């Protein structure tokens, strides 16, 4: 079992550093936090009062039987109980308040950091892993923080108070009882280690299951299209079985601990009853003292268990804190400049790429030595075979990545020195897969420019040929999009995103196969509208449909990350065999589909159902 557990264990090398982090994060809420701790201490002390009062009542009554003694005792017990109740309620309230504030502030801080991180991070890390940081890890810290403070306070105070009271009440009986302490300590240490290890393994298996479930739920349509339901179910079964087995191990180790330590407690109870009664009968201790010792007995070992489980919870919280610290220490690869410089004359943007090199990994260069200049209002296209580096080149212009060498310049200024917000308002990158937000059609269109006028809104709707689409919707511009609303086709989605991009009025608009789902006629109309109405905007279009791009002033031809030409269509067609080949294959493909369309003989793609 050890071997299996060991694989998932987190080693806590320097816990104080994480605890320091927690304390420093709690500093903002210290009045409530201190209030919670102080009331928890008082509650713990008051919880010891009942046996003492009961013992006092017995001894007092034996000495001078009077009906007022039990009445005073009952009153005192009631007062202590009621005070404890109120203090405990206040303590729980303050603790919950402190940690809910911490949770909210932490989540905001984490979300802000997620928003700051660059594309490379978001491409590399799964949605499940991200939501685990934002939801589960923060919950861990809050829960553990709120519980542990109480548990530790209660355990330490109760432990000290019970030991002292018992020594005062009966030194001989307490000596016998306290001698069982080392045995209890040893078994607790032994079993708690097992419980900690099995709990960590169970938590890891839960983490893996949760990540898988996130991904599975997000990709169900793809799984269905690829007919991989059975294989996915097998994968899920393995993960669910892991959770079942690790949870079973955890419960087993907890049960062992309860049985063994329960036996020790029963043994000491027997000693107290036997030896205590013997001492009472011989008059060496009072009956009241015997009752006090017996009542405390069940709680004598409580602090040891409490401290052990607080330790386990602290360990869990430390892993979560470490996860958060690691996440917060990730610097965005596209960093905002320390001393941003404004772009001069932003209404006319001249873009220069100087010797740009970039690679995603050490083994392969994605683009190298790209050098070109785009005058304000230029219309260019980036063409090349699949994997040539077109999207990479476009993302470098849009500062979604920063080049490893060379520079992107806007009006002579290095893009790295321009305030990121201003840069993004000047350069807009639109990918093939358009993203829509939950909200109305209008919310989606206005997302990048909420203050746009109604006239501007209707102009971009017209430019993106969205009029008929919106008219068809029962509530028009107020129709809800997204999971709980209207669903749109791939091409409509692209047009909505195009209109949104147009409404931002960028100075450089990059369309990376952003019209790939539109039919040729609609695509041509939209390009025409862009050329007519966006005369000052530089257009960079990436498409495999070369014949639809002949209107571009120049084509930047890429092959295996290298720029092999940057010239108008006619020059390239006459002088570059590579471009000619690229163009011909795109033309042939288009012709093939046009013939198929005319004759109605489309190739039939049959989904193969694999059993
Ligand atoms: N996120 C990434 N991580 C690692 N490698 C990547 C990543 N994105 C792209 N690449 C690699 O970089 C190279 C250039 O990719 P890029 O996406 O720029 O090609 P492309 O010309 O846009 O291709 P396509 O026409 O298929 O969209 C390819 O070899 C690709 O596999
Ligand atoms: Mg691409």
C-alpha cells in the first residue's frame, strides 16, 4: 500500500514559509480573526466547567445536604452552557466571515492572474487544472484555515486545562491516567501517518477524476463524432475505481485508528473506575473528584487526536498554498512594460517586423527571420501550406507571443514597450474558432466596445451581413446566445465575432481563417465591405482559399517558417513556382467542389461506428 500511496504524496519541505503566507494573507482581516481565536479559547475553557460544578455539588451536598446546593449548581451549569453557546456562535461566525473574505479576495487575485497570463500558458494547461486551482485549492485553504484554528486552540487549551485540573483534584489518579498517554501518543502518531497518506492518495485520485470529468464533459460532441464513447468509459472506469479503492483505504485506516485508540480509552476508563473507586472508598479522594476525573477521562485524549488531525489538515492546506504560490509565481510570457510608452499618431499605424524568430520548443523553429513592413491601411495576406507558420506569424504581430529575437514595431516603437491595453486596442487578432459569451446578441457585439453608438452597431451588422441572421431570431438583438439561449451555425458565429472585431475599430485587423466557415460569396462580400469602410485599417488575412485573396496588395509567402516572398499576386504568380503551385492546388480544390456542387455529387463521409 505504501508504494501505491507514495506516488501521490506531496513532501512538505518548508511548511513555515507556506504558513507565513497564510498569516500574511489573513492580516487584512485580523480584528475578526483575533476575535474568532479569543472566543474559541474562552469556549474551550468554559467547556470544562460542567464536571467541576457537578463535582463541587456532590461534595458540598454530602457535607451539608441542602436543596440550595443543587439549585446553585444547576444555575451555574446553565450559565456556563449558555455563555459557551453564545461565544461559540460568535467564534464560528467570525471565523467563517474571515475565511469567506479570504476566499473571495484570493479568487479575485487568482482570476486576475489567470487573465494576465499569456496564450502559451492557456494553451498548455487544461481547463480542469485551472478550475482546480481557482475552486478546489482555495476551498481547501479556507476550510482548513477555519477548522484548524479552532481545532488547535480547542485541543491545546483543553489538553493543558484537563491535565492541570486532574493533577490538582487527584495527583495519584492523574499519574495513573497520564501514564497511558505515551501509548496513546504512539498509536496516534502511527495511525495518523497512515490516515494522512491514504487521505492524500484519495485526494490525488479525486483531483485526477475531477480533471478528467471536466475534460470529458467539455468534449462529449467530439467523443461522439469519433465514436470513442466505449474507450472513454473504460478510462473513466479506471479513474473511478482508483477513487473507490483509495477512499476504501482511507476509511480502513481511520477505522483501525478508532478501534485501537478506543480500546486504550476503554482501558483507562476501567482503571479510573476501579482504582478511583478504591481511592474514594478509602477516603483518599472525594466522590466529587472521582466524578470530575471520570468526566474528563473521555476528553483527556481528545487533544492528541485533535492536534494530529489539525496537523493532517495543515499538510493539506500547505499543498494547496504551495499550488497557489507556484501559480502566482508564473510570469506572463507577454509581459506588460514596466515603463510603457504611448504610441505616437495611433490613427496611422505603421507596423514593422524586424528579424523575428520564434519557436514553441527547442526542437523546432516555428518562424525565423521574418522582416517586413506594413504601411497604414495596407491589405496583405499570409499564405503557405498547413504548418508553415502563418498563425504563429500573425500571433506575433498581435503580441499573443513575443518573438525570441527580433522585434515588432508600431510607429517605430518596440511593441514590448507599449502599454498592453493600448496595443490590444490597436491590433485585433481573430482566430478561426470564434468564441461567444453568454449574453444577448447585442452584449456579444458590444463586448470589446460597450460604448459604441447604435449607428456604429448597425453598420457592423450590415458589414458582417448579420441582418437576416438577427431578424430570424425571435428577440432579435436581445436574443440570448450560449448554453441557455440561441445556438448559431459556425459561419454565423464567425460573422458575429467579425462584427464584434469591427466594432472595436482596430488599426490592424488580423483574420486568421476567420471566414473559413462562410461560403465564397458571403466571404467576398465581407472582404469587400472591409476594404470599402475600413480604409485606414491594415488588413492581414490568412486563408487557404488563395483565389479569394487576389484583392490583397501583397502576399507574404511562408514555407517552413521562412518568408520566401512578399509581393503582389501577379508578380508571385509569374516568378514563384512555389506560389504558383499553392495557388493552383487551391484553385483545383475550389473547382472540384464547385463541380460537385453543380452536379450534386458530394463525397459522402460515413461515420464508422467502432465497437
Ligand atoms: N502551441 C503550439 N505548441 C507547439 N507547437 C506549435 C503550437 N502551435 C503551432 N505549433 C507548431 O508550429 C508550426 C507552425 O504552426 P502554425 O499554427 O503557425 O501553422 P499554420 O501555417 O497556421 O498552419 P495551418 O494552416 O494548419 O493553420 C507547426 O509546426 C505547428 O505544429
Ligand atoms: Mg493556422
